[in-house]
C-alpha cells in the first residue's frame, strides 16, 4: 500500500540512518512519483545533512 | 605507533566540531570553550587508552558529553535523557500532518539552497533552528549529523532504544526543515 506523506516523511528520514527494506523502498518510490511536496522534502532533508556537515567548519 | 605530539595535532582537528556541539548544547560560548578545553586535557591524559575501535572524534565526543552533563547538572539544568525519552510516547510530528497523513503546510520549493552554504549568516540561522529543538532531540540530531555517530553508537551512548532514536531524528529533521523554510528560504 502507498504510504501517506507522514509515513513517507519518516522513510525519507530513516533512510539517512539505516537501509530501507525492499517494501519500504518501493512504497516510498511510488509515493515520491506522485507527490511533489514530499519530493521537495526529500531534497531538503538531503540538503540539511549537507549543511550540518559544513556547520562544524564555521566558528 | 604515532607519537604523542602527532596525536595532539590530530586532536586539534576536531576542536571546531566539539566547540560547535558544546555551544549548541550549553548555549554559552565561554562555558563551551572551557568544556572543550577540559575535554582536550582529559583526552591528552588518557590518549593511551584510546583503542581506535571508535573514531577519534567519537571518543572525544564521549568525553565532552560527560563534561557537558556535569556542567548542566552543576547549573541545575540536567535533564535525564532516559526520563525524557520515556515520557515521549508520540512521534512529536502531529503538528505537521493532518489526521489523513497529509502535510499541514506543504513544503515549498527552495530557491538555490546550495548558495546558502557560502553565506555565514545562513549558518547562524541554522544554529538558531537547532536551538529551537528540545535538548534531547538536539543532542541525538547533533551526534548524528555534526559528530558523525551511527544510530547504534547514539543508542549505546545515551541509553535510548533505536526506535526512539529514529523518532527523534525524524522529528528534528521535520522541525529544522520547517524552520529553515520559514527563517531563510522565504
């Protein structure tokens, strides 16, 4: 079954910390294909990680 | 074996990250600098006990966490992380989603986010957003994203469950995403 935005959001976060199971990957993929808002959140979570990795270099 | 002198230089490479972590946890620059200084002193004294099983940064961060806990306890701000985590039954993202699971406020497109990374003012905003998280959520998030801990290392260090850790990381990311959108990308 297709995950909701709330569930998709959790998967977008979890996949930064653990490998997703096959079913989770599939559900997330299907959701992102039809949801522009979550596709934005996906990029923004990735950006947040990048920004945090730069933060330590700023005194 | 590397010499003691090389080890000290190696320790120095982590000062920036340790200082940032301490500042975001105790929210007082002078106190944070003292805590990092104490951490380095303790680390130099205990260097031969560093076994290289964890990374040097992880090892230094563990020492710093103890110093921060002592500091917060002394200033009466200590919150037991177990007690805090235990009372948290929900995932804390209700405010962001409707009952049917859809976004309350739809995430907006961000215009050229990469450009923000070259502006020091952006990092000030990011820090204010991190300071808006709860102490526990901020600690878990910073250990993961600033100090490079694995989820397993975080759980072990803070005595919280993996599921609790994933919940706190998701909550932090949701809140930080919304905070950055509001404070920077509009």
